[in-house]
C-alpha cells in the first residue's frame, strides 16, 4: 500500500515534485480545506504538509490514526499543536534555513523605505500630487543601526548595514564578543543600544524576556527621531506605546511586518498613521524562499517516510524507535534542565558541562545531550532550535560543550548534572527520574531541593529567616496566582536558602518586583517550561 501524503497549503511545485516522483508515495493536494474536512480525512494519511494557513489543532491530531509526520514549510510552528503531536508520537519537522536571506533583505528594505518615505511618496504621486518637499528623507550613511538579536537573520542584516557604511551596534547577551566583532558589529548592552541608535531593528524570538522589549520605558531612552523596524514577531513591540511616541514626534517612524494580532484588524490605528510603513508578514515571501522551504520540507518528509532518516525534527532526535521508548524520559528531563538553565543564567554562555551518573551511562547519550542543548538555546535565540541544528548553532556561537560519564552511584540511581558557565556566572542543576518516568530537579547550585520541572516556576534565593514563605504567599495571593507546589533548600540554619515554587499561571514582572522587595530576598527568577 502506498504511503499517503496530504498537502493543505500552497507549496512550490519543486517541492511537490520531489514527493510525487517517488513510486511508494501518493500525494494529494487539497488547498483551503476546512478544519472539519481535514478532521474527517486526516485518518487516511501518513504525512501532512502545511505552511502557516492550516491550523493543525489538537482535535485534528487526535483523529490522525495513521499520521507519522507533520511537515511545516517554514520556521514557525504556531499553527501546529506540538504537545499533542508529541504525545501521539507524531514527528513534527520544519525548514528553518530557507527564509533567512529573505527576511533579512525585507528588514533592510523596510529600513531604506522608512528613510526615504518611499511608500508615502508613491501613494502621493499616484493620487496626482507632486510634493517633493513633503517627502524629504534621510541618508543611512554614517547612521547607527541597533540590532536586538544577532542570530542568523540579525547577522545578515548587519552585513548589509556595514556595506552601507552604517555603524552597527548589537544587543545579544548570548553571543560572544569576538563573533560580533567578526561581523564588524559592536556588542553592547540594551540601554546603550537604545540611547545610541538612529535605527533599531529586532530579530529575537517572542519570549517572556522579549515580550514588549520595545515599550514606553525603552522608547523614552531612544534618540528623538529614531526609527524602528520589526520583521521578527508581533508582541516584541508594544504597538500602543509605539504609536503614541510617533504621534508625539519622539519617534520619526516605524516599519512593521509582524503584529500582535494577525491579520491586522481593519480598525487598527496603525493603519491610519502616515509615518508607519506596514507589510502583511512578507518576511519569507520571496520566490526563492518559497522554493527553498518547500524543497527542504519535501526532502525531509521523503527521507523520514522511506528511509527512517529524521532531519529538522523539532520534537524528537534521530534515535532508533525502540531505544527512544527507553530514553524518552531522559530526553525530556535534559531538555527541561536546559530550559531552566537558560532562564536562570546571566550573560553569554561560554561552556556547558553535562555529567551523566549511574545506570544510564550504558546508553549512547548523544541524543540526551542534544536535548539539553536544544533546551538551553530555545528561549534565547531567534532561530528555531531543533535536534538537528542545536549542536551546530552552539558551536557557531562559541559554546564549549563537554560530556562526561560516571558510573559511581551517589544518592540517585541515575543523575544528569549540568553546569553552565557564562561570562558573568556559573549555574548548576541536577535532575533525576522518580519511578523511572517522573522528572525531578534535586539540586540547584548548593541547595538540595525536590522540584517538579513543569509549567510556571519561581526560583527565589533568600536568607533562611522566618516570614519568607508568608511574604511570597501574600504577594501571589493578592495577584490571584495559586501556588501548586513548593520546595526549600538551605546551606545551614540561618544561612543562604532557596525557595522553588510551581504556580498555576504566569507571574508578571511587576509581581516579581514585589516579591523581591522583601528585605531577606536576594534574587527572584521566573521560569516557564
């Protein structure tokens, strides 16, 4: 029986042909299929290929009895229920490299259009006016471009800016200084970038740390007359704050390709501003990028279906299926330790040392280390990190990764111990499995704990004095944030201590500040897993 592949969104013919020419694969193309129709027919297919239009929801995945692979032609996976797919053992793949150049070029095109008022002048001329004075622009030569996030796309933008003789500053706390300088870029902190830049472009993922990184307070730090570009993710810029600043004349203009709500609502006030250039999420919309992502995902899906070769999978490494069953709990534990480390550390990462202890050292642990690196890098980079590119990107960023094994049994039959060293700090986390499947964090730095790495967490460093728990509980209760679990650790009575909480909902930054205000609380970190 032929392997059946369903394509629900427009893919370049070059990609479709890769699958169609395989005798063992039957391809059906059903564009603009409704969710209800997809829900009915998905049970008959082994693989599903989409772009961004089709929403692969939990209900659809639950009906996918035969589905082995979901392929996304592009980077973003916001339209795929990754958790549900992973639970059902469906491999989810994307094509992360295909639109890097396309997005970088679009960002720089918007920068130039913003400088010379090109869309506004075009519209004016076509309406019958000849108004040269109204559209006097500015040169980019000699100006300062601030890039927030110097990953693949940010680096390509930097190259183009340098060729235009711009001075380029970059804020990326996880990039070694020598890597930035190799691109002709000056690394700096965020405050310096905001104060010094004539143009600011953002190229980061949307995370708890980057949400509204451009807001009223950060805009106040900027040069009067600065210009802002966003081709990354909606929500990185507070649109209301940006619009206010433009209307006041504090910001000269902005060019946006992504928005907090997409499609952009017809009533959005952004549409009414003459000093804002808008495009409908066109960063990856070039003929070359469309072909690249289609070909990439088609090749990956073909290799997985016919040869069991897994490439660009975002939810599973390339491991023998039988071994994967045994190793899956350790993969999950390692990734969660990595995610925690990324959200606890400060500075750019220089070295990661992972030590495996106990019975698990008899396994090939390459995939577990990959899971750890994927977890460390995922919250902090603009690239979509997966099991294929995690190690490559870590090495590209100058991170030294050391893997060690020890068969010495300590307090636990199996243990994963991860040390992360940055240019500012060192952080240590130990994790194990309870009942062979349940992940637990058993030590953070010098403190023994018993924490469940799940959902929303608070890690609080405090002095071991009475009243700490009461203060934390009161602050959270006042904000209607429920505590789901709590564990403590201390060096000695009356000394340094740690409090780790699981909570049922997100903890806003202002709430973290309220907790931190207490006299004997030294540091508060919010973690989202």
